[in-house]
């Protein structure tokens, strides 16, 4: 099944994003970040679902919290750690209300990223100590799993760009940018974001096809977009690019796929058609 991320439609209101996607013909919608909270949000989601027969998934930073923060379930900052866990727990509760069968959130990291630097160059700062950060990450994953033992839960791979790798003097400040950290998220499954992985492999000098194969063998949940290999750009799938060649070699059977294409409705539809072919749904 193919979902389209609500973040593909730029709007401060999740209701507007959903209505636009419905008008474009998409009824499988993954609710993600980029919109603002408001009192009637849950009511609007349920009303739109009833009116149009929408299948929802919630993802990472949705529903939007009342006060913005950078979600980090590995943070050694007690406030950020607690906010992150509580956000994930609330998001899973909403997922259940909406009839979703899975929820995914990003892997943690060894810094507190300033809000203004999300998706950009992160200025160098002191890293959290590695082992305490790993311990916090595992502890918080256990809290989430124990609270919802019957929900399919996933941890998404982070992206490390060359710019941020250089900022931290060739130290990767993020967990799960490649398969070497998979043991940290057990018993969660990975959600593999192929665009994140493309950038991270380019930065770390890893073989993208090999990394994709490993992730695909372990998961049934995939995020798809494309980029230039240096930054996460959320572009449509380039039909002549290297990424599509790698994707064609993967096993797409029974995969849930979300398109995170922010480059316009034509690119969304073109990417949708490409993934439909890979899934054998066209």
C-alpha cells in the first residue's frame, strides 16, 4: 500500500493538507510534521476520515505538540527526553483512534539540535557521552514498547550529511544512519527512509545497494523520495537516477510505502506511479 505524506502539501493546517491530497486523489495519508496544533484537530481528522474513507498513519512529529521542540528519544537532557517519550506515547494513542496499525519515529542522537538548525547545518556542540546516550535510547524504547506491546512500532534511520559530519569532525552524532546501529533498536523494526540512506551512505562511504538490501530484509515499511546525495531534498524519484536502479533490485512484497515528495503534485504522481510498478499494483 502506498501512502502520501501530509508534509507534501505545505500548509499550517493539517485539515487543509488532507483536503488537498484528497482532491488530488490520495486517500492513504501519512500524517507528519509541518502543521500547527489546534483544539479541533482530532475531530477534523475523524470527520475527514468518515467523509472520504481515508486510511491514516501517524508519523514522528505528529500530532504537532503545543510547544515546538526537537524530538530525541536518546537525549540526556531530562526535559527533552520526557517530552519525546510522552509525544510518542500520545501519537500512538492517536494512531489507534484513527485505526492505524503502525507508528514510526526517528532514531535518537547525541546532541540537542536547536530548532532553527533542523534540516540545515548544525553548529558544532559537545556530544552526549556515547554509552549513557545509548542507555537512555534503549530505556526509552523499552518504555514505549511496554506501553504498547501489540502495536507495530518502527524506528526510522537518521540522515547524516557531509556538512554535519564535517561539523562534528568526522563523528556521526546520529544513531541509525546505517545498518551498524540496528542492534540498538531491537525489538523495534526499522523504517528505512531510502533518501536518508542515500545521503548517509555518500557521507560515510558505504555501499548504498548493500545497505538497502539489509534494511529491506528487516522491514515492511519504507519512506521514498530522492536527492542529490548530499542533502535530504525530498525530490521526486529520478527515473534515470542511481536510486531507482537500486530500488528495482529490492524485494517490495508486502511493503507499506510513504512518498515524502515535496517538489510538487506532478512529481508526487510520477513517483507514485514508479512505486506502484515496483509493488506490482499498476
